[in-house]
């Protein structure tokens, strides 16, 4: 039995009470992610979440700013090559790669093995795995493991996982050696190299494993791969929808440009911590894009005990579907212009009821990468919009609803240099 709602009271109650996700979340992804935070069963999540939340602390994200700036500059330079060219799809041509490279660098660190972990083989394996999970979800005959193992999809997934795991495993082994050396040095009081502000997720989780024996190297790999999956497609899709919206709302784009100009003048300097706090309209643009185009349009929880809502008893075992897309477009929550792209509505703070904005989900199993995402996206948008004018054809936009929200039509942009 499925129960779908975006009523703020229902959302708040149920997402605070229950943390279990449907069993197939884990079944479809376990070859890749094991029992990582995003798809793992509730009891494993409860055991790990507190520790792992520490990896998303403000000071950790601040340490990623150089990487965000470097990636934003690279992405902008790539987009500049499109000036005067026909309309193109920025998601597949640029955003997917840029976000994957950024997340890999911040999750695993830049290793001496190679400056870029994301080889074409890795990129292909990652994207194919995302598609294979969707294909399995929509084909009920492949749901049981014993049937799935007979399919070409399973064989391909296995091959892709080997490629992806090989990268994270190699980096983990290398980092493990470095970490043990560092600990030895500390014991013998040898001076350490200059402490860097940049600490990849992997290093932090490795430190946690000193006091948590359940964080084995395999579990560490699962968590790191989970972070990469959780952050990559969501950030890339948000960039796509934000540029599509900006490209058809030139007044909004101009306001954003003016905000950037006020902060940076004519300088092309990197975005710094102090700038992020001042980029208020930019943040409103991102929230407005996420409200109308949430990359994860629905999320699910299992109702673990009989629960009464509005006089109706929802039995234990039923699924609660959070209607993320519906919540963001609700007239009751956002008023008669709910379908309009109007970032100004965020300038006075979040909606009256925070449980009516579900792009990062809500309650106990909400996204822990929200701060990372906002910082990264603000940096990308600043670099792009201060150099380029974006044009799109919003009226042609058609949405496709799979596990993630996609644009099946009207997803092309053109770029123009700012004079
Ligand atoms: C705009 C960008 C993002 C959006 C819209 C988004 C959205 C979400 C949503 C809706 C969930 C809950 C999924 C569910 O209940 O099934 C979630 C969970 C999660 N997200 Fe994000 N996310 C974003 C960026 C990121 C980033 C950048 C990272 C990491 C770097 C990340 C890591 C995670 C993790 C680890 C979880 C699982 C949390 C848990 O179960 O405790 N996300 N995200």
C-alpha cells in the first residue's frame, strides 16, 4: 500500500518518525553502494549517521572552496567555447562531468595517481550504472535478485562496479598508508607538513574509523561512493534547470548579474567565504529552481508502526511517498503564482512552513549535502553569469519523471559573451 502526500503536517510527522526506506532502494544499489547512508537499511543508517554528519561540517566545506572555484573557472571556459554556436545540451556535454570531477576530488582527494580521477571509463561506468538502476526499478521481472542475475543488465552493472570500486579502493589503500605514516609521526612528535584546510571526506571518515571498528575499509568505500552518487546528478540537474530558468527570465538573470557585479565589480577573482554570505539573490535563484524542478521528485519511507493521520490509520508496512514536486508547486503553500519562477519569494526567508519545500527531503533522513550543494552551486553560477549571458526556450521544456527529474525536451541553451 502506498500513501502519497505533500501536506506539510503529514510530511513533518512521518519523516520525523520513520527512517526506513523501501527494501528495494538497497537491493537495486547494493552491488555499487553496499549499505551506504543514502540507500542503506534504517538500523545501519542510525548507527552511522551521527558520525558521518561530521564530514559535512561548515569548516570542511570551506576547505573545498578552492576546488569549487577551479572547477567553476574550467566549466565557464568550456561554456565560452559555445559562444556563437548552435543550441546545445549543457547537462551531458559539461555539467555531468564537471560535477562528477568535483565530487570525486572532494570525496577522495586529488591523488598523486592522477590529477583527475574521472577518466572516460569511470565516467561511462558511473552514468551507465545510474541508468541500469532506473531500468531495473521500472521492470518488475528484474526485481528479485535471482532473476536479475540472469540479465545482461546485471553483468554490465557488475563490470561497471568493478571499475568504480577499483578507483575508490586504490585511493583508500593509498590514503590508508599515508594516514598510518602520519599517525606514526605524530606519536614520535616529528613535525607534520603544513596543515591544509582541505580535508577530503575520505580522510575524515578514516579518522572516524580509529574509534569506530564498524567503519571497515569496505564500509568506508561504500560511504564515499554514496556521497559521490548523492551529490553528482543532483547538482548537475540543478545547474541545468537553473540555467534553463535564467535563460528564459532575463529580468531575473539581469538582477543576478547586478548582485554579482556589486560584490565583485569587474574582478574575476575566486569566490570566497565572505562573498557566499552576500550572494543572497543567487541563493534565492537556486532555491526557486529547486522548488520548481527538484532533481529528486519523490522520496519514500516505510511506515514502521500503525500511525493515525487525520483520523485515518495507515498500517505498518505501507509506503509513504513524499511528493516533492507537488509540494514545491502547491498553490496552498506558495500562493497563486506558485508556478512562476520568482526568486524574490525567498528573499524574506524560507516559506512559512519549511515542510512545504522538500527538494532536500525533510526530517531525519533529509539530505546531509545541502550546505555543500548550495556553496558549490553558488560558486558555479557566479563564475558563469559574470562572464556569460544564457538563453533558453523555457516554453519548450518537457519534464520526464523517472527516479530523478529530467528534461526530455527544451533542454538546450545558447551562450553569449557579456561585453
Ligand atoms: C541540489 C543538490 C541536492 C539535492 C536536490 C539533494 C537531494 C537529496 C534528497 C531528496 C535526499 C533524500 C533522498 C531520500 O529520502 O531517498 C538526499 C539525501 C542525501 N544526499 Fe543529497 N541532494 C543534493 C546534493 C547533495 C550533495 C552535494 C551531497 C554530497 C556531497 C549529497 C549527499 C546526500 C546523502 C549522503 C544523502 C543521504 C542522507 C541520509 O540518508 O542520511 N546530496 N539528497
